C-alpha cells in the first residue's frame, strides 16, 4: 500500500512538473526551381529553411522563462546555411535568446531580429520571406544593414549581444526596444567611410562607435494596423520607417511602407548617396485555398538612378502546413553609366516550389 502511494505521488509530481514546462521542435522545409536572367535554372529556396527549439517554463505568479534556438540550413545540400569558409554563419543563425515574460512584458537576451526588422515583415506582401520576388531584404529596408560590422555572409537584419524588451499589448498598442553592446563581431573587411584606405573609419574587427539600438511601435484596431520604427546600427547609420495595412474585406489585405536610410556618418561630405528613400505597396488576396501576392516598390539613393521592382506570386495550400508557390518578378537596377544609353539592368526572376512547416 505504501509503495503504491509513493508511486502515485511520484507520478503526480512528474505530471505537475511536465505541465509547468514545455519544449517545441519546429521548422520549415522550402525548396524550388528558380531561374534568373543571366543564370541557369537551379534548385533554390524561397524562404529560410530552419530547425528550431522553443521552450517555456511556468515559474508561478504569472512569470515564465523563455528560450528559442534556431538553426538555418540549405535544402538542396543539407548543409548549415552559408558554411563556405569566410562566409560562414553561426550555428544558431536564426536566433538564440533566453528571457522572462510576465505582466511587465517580455525581456530577452542574445541574438535575434531587431524590432524594425521583426515588425515590418507584416507590412510586406511576401510576409518578410527572403524570396527574390519579395521586398524585405532590399527595398523595404532601403538597402540598410542592421549588422554592418558582422563577418561576411552574416545576415544584415539582426543584433547580436543584445537585450530586447516588448511591452504587453494595451488597447492594440505595443512598444518594442532592443539595445546591443559595443562588442566587436569579427568583420573581415574594413569600412573606409570618411577615412582612407590606409586609415579606414572602421578597421577589421572594429568596435561599434555607438551602441546599436532600435525601437518599433505597433498599433492594431480591427482591420487596421500600423507601425513606426527607428534604428541606428554599429557605424551610426540611421533608418526611419512607417507602414500600414488595411483589410477592407476578410479576403483582401492592402499594405504600404516607407523607409529612409541616413548614411551621413560614413559618407564623405559632398558625395552622393548620403540618404536612400524606398517605398513599397502591396496586396494579398485569398481565394479559397489559394492566395495572390502583388507588390511594387522603388528605392532611390540621392543623385543615383532608382531601383524599381514589380512582383506577383501565388500560393496554393494543399494542407494546413504545406503549400505550393509560384513567383515572378521584374527588377530594374541602376549600373554605373559607361555610355549615355547604358545605365540600368533589367532582371527577370521565375520560381516554383513547395513549402512545408512542421
């Protein structure tokens, strides 16, 4: 009898501990065939392929401990994303953060998307995936990099050695802030900036000249949503961005964003390209199991020709976790003018593939 009671007590204790914490394994597998002007058809990806681990532990009194680790890999070779020598990325390229959540909001430390980079994806027709047809990696950031002193190959939309704070959502409003430490990250190429080749403004493995930081504010009310964001990176380049979306009917989402990059800290006085403006407009339209994606945008460095991009995509859900996609885009990018008539390049991109979440 006593042994039975002890066994029941142990089972109850284990069940209680298990109920207080959980770990979720999740990921994405995305692969397709793509063709871009000037290249042969190849196996590629529309979205980042990832394997992630997310955990929550209930500490009681409304307090929770959180962690998230995310590995990225290449679908066509099975290798960790960008493992080619000097261009190698960290194992947990996606993010590696741990923190606490409670009535005060959420605090996390480690590596992850900046508030601007994380917020703005909801206002882009391809939802921020790094598809060639999408806009988030170039036009929606106005050519800006959140991490210019990182090693070659590292993504430019994250902070490392940083702390994040997200307020609770109050009446549809939320504030998100991140501040990174002034730590060297191992850049292997000097940034000449306002210096010279012999004395660059930022040397190899340079320390940031200021703490990188950023903030975004979001507001949601019924069918309307909006955001405003500001960010300053390790070389004191600044970015401002605003965006909004509206759903006039459940099947249709309209969106637009504007962003401005200020490179005055590293561009020689009197030179071109102190500032870059960019804007995009887009729409998503759901038709049964399918969704149509449309977008157009421009990026305009001062005194330099514009980049223009028009894209269309289609996703067809064959299950709740799997869809087939088709993308088509046309992009005009300025080139150095060698003659009076040659000053831009037109690139067409086509892709078809399959995306699966698990």
